[in-house]
């Protein structure tokens, strides 16, 4: 059991060391280190995963207009703002009831 603890502590110290070095190694080159990794839009399948519901339910909400979407070629896309708007509307509806 002692070797497991020592090994995990060693891995943890290496991980912390890499995290500490990454910003400095990029900063000295004048590069920006903060990247916005939020998606520009979601597919209906991604919206389903975010909400914890099935894709058919998401498609139904899109078809009825409850959830806004756009058509990008043959694909349907949902902007993150529209997902936030949908959630806000659901919360307001629940609070009003």
C-alpha cells in the first residue's frame, strides 16, 4: 500500500509541475494562454447530452419552435445562447406556475 501512495504522490507532483510550467513557458514567448474552448454551436445530439434528454425530444422541441436552431447545409445547429434562452424560459415558466 505504501508504494501505491508514493507512486500517486509522484504522479501528482509531476502533474502539478507541468501545470505550473505551461503558462510560464508560453508567457515568455509573448503568446496568449487563455483560449476560449466553448463551442460556437451545438448539434441536436450535443444539446440532448447537455440536457440529459433524448435526441428525439430535442428534435421535437426544435420542430415546435421551443428551441431555436439554424440549418447549416444538411445539418441542424443550435447556438449556445439559444440553449441558455431555452433554459431561462423553462425556469421562468416553472417559477410562474
